[in-house]
């Protein structure tokens, strides 16, 4: 009885610390940091008119939040809530001072705080997945069944993270397996795989339902990717695959495109400073023609296509550099919505390292790629089964999340594309430390 009472007091204290952390984080970043992409989604949330440049799930959620509070505060509170709820579940997993220090250091790390207040789909995905994994990990270590609220919340967080960035689908496979492994703990391995497939299908069906509800306007964001690759082949081989449909636009100038081509991105052509309207929204017949031209270019010149992609990928990984990296966000761009960011001393402290040391090695994508690969090599060393399971899930999720980037990245400067890698790999490293902690605790006779 005394032990249970002591445990409840510890949980209460840890909960108060997490609530204080959430409050300070919210005060530091309110009303959130928003760029043009964020305001584009805010405009969609306000009007209820969506487009497909971003998956509509986040804008739809924001739309319903506006009924409660018109602004960005609730969407900011949501992503910070994901972070601090995950921290709470981690903190109550072990009763050990070293573990508490490790857990509460995590949200203060510069590569966690650099985007914690940045209102963008990448943050909702990464922090939502993080929270779900923490809930599942706590249940595994505690050897208990999830409460129904935890089942539904973790399910939603995994699904929602995928809905807001559907091209992250490969990264969710192992997370779905972990959820099924914990929720259906007594099922056979074969059933776990079947349930995982069912979970993934459910996510895809949910994405379809959201799309039907939102009915997004077709802007065909993949059009930019197609034209970037066609241009890469054109520059390397001299053979043009641009379909005639593009030349219905009088501003479409392939000589200009070739001159300004860069393997890292098509953005300076797409949104050029010479006021050429390269980025005219295509119709269905035009996008079909562009897609076919893209396939033809790749099929005829696979070597040129891969050389273009490889060169661009080196920029994406910051092995090569084109512009200063966007490794943090602590601003609100000028806007017509009346949303402004006020100075905060707490923010100055939390953002000190990213602001003053933006070229730190841990703020380079290649660092996280190498770290990710090194973590894969440590899987065999971990002894505690639940720790090993979650460790493996995180590292594989991080790996699978980035693998398709070689073929689909469209711009090389935002570090936010690697936010899940930062979160997943750091949490995996913490679990490696927890494995050693569990060994000592077992020897000491406690949890």
C-alpha cells in the first residue's frame, strides 16, 4: 500500500513537471511559427476549401479547431501536447533518477526544440508518432494492457501522422506492427502481421474518407517533381521530353529552364524571380502528358535520371550545399490574418543553440543518416525484449521513412523533412541506455 501511494505521488510530480513544460513551451512559441505553407493551410481551414498541395488532414483538423478558437494557438497546443504527453509516458516508465534526467533532457535538445513550435505537417507527424510509441513502450515495460482510451489515442496518432504526410507511409509500417503487437499481445506472430496489414489498409481508407470529405482542388503537386526530373535528363542528354501541352503556356521556356536548372530543387524555376509563370496549374490531360513524358525520359535514359537524382540527393543530405540550411523556425511571416509573434525570453533560451550554431553537425541530414545506420548495428546488443522490439521499430521506421526520398524529394534546404529521424533515432538511443538501466535494476531487484 505504501509503495503504491509513493508511486502515485511520483506520477503526480512528474505529471506536474510535464504540464509545466507544456505551459512554458506554449508561452515561448505562441501563437506558433508559420511560413507561407502554414498560412496556405490556415486559409484552407478558414474557408473549408482545400487543395491537394498538402494532404488536407491537418487543415481539416484546424478547420474544426477554428470553431473553438480562431487562430493558430490550438493547432500549436496540439503538437506541443503530443510532445509532452509522450514525455510523461516515458518519465513514468522507470523509477530512476538517471532515467528522469535523460527523459527531461530530451525535449530540451536543440534538434527537438528547433521545430517544436513550427506549425507544419512534419511536426504533427513526428510528434504524433513519438507520443504513440511512448504510450506503447510504457505498456510493454509495465506488462499491462492498454486502456481503451490509450488504444484509441495511439491508433489515431499513428494514423493521423500518416494522413498529414502521406508520402511518409513507408515509415509507419513498423509502427503499425508495434501497435498490433501491444494491443493484441496474446495473438500469434502470423496474426500480428495480418492485423498490421489491416491497420495499414485502415489508414489508407481513412485517407480516402478525408479526401472525399475535403474534396481538395487538384493542383497536382507531383507536377513539379516530374518536370524537375525531365529537366535533369534534358540537361544531361540534350534530349527534350517536355510534352507539347506545356507549351500552351507562352511563358514556358525550356532554354530558361535549362539555364537555371539545379539538381537540388526546381523551386527557383517554379517560383522564379523573372515572373515567368512556369507553375501554371495543369488540367488532367496536361498532367497525364507530363507523367507519361517523365516515364519516357526515365525509361530511355535511366543513367541520366539516376545521376540527376544522386546529385540532388547529395544536396538534400547537405553533403553538398546550395543555400544556408533552414534548420530552425522561430518567426511568423507577414500575413493578412493578424497573427504576429511576440518576443519571448524563454524562446531565446530554448532556441539559442539552433540560432547561434546552425551549422552544427547534428543539424545536418547526413549526420542522422549515418547515426541511423549505426543504430541498426546495435540491435543485436540489446537484451531486454520489449526495449529491443521498440528500438528496432524506431530505427526501421526512421530508415524506411527516408529511403523513398531519393526518388521524391523536391527541395534540398528544409531540415524539417528529417524531424522524425531526429526524434526516432534519439528515442532509440535513449532506449539503448534504458536496456543497460534495466540490467542494473534487475540485479538490484526493482523496476
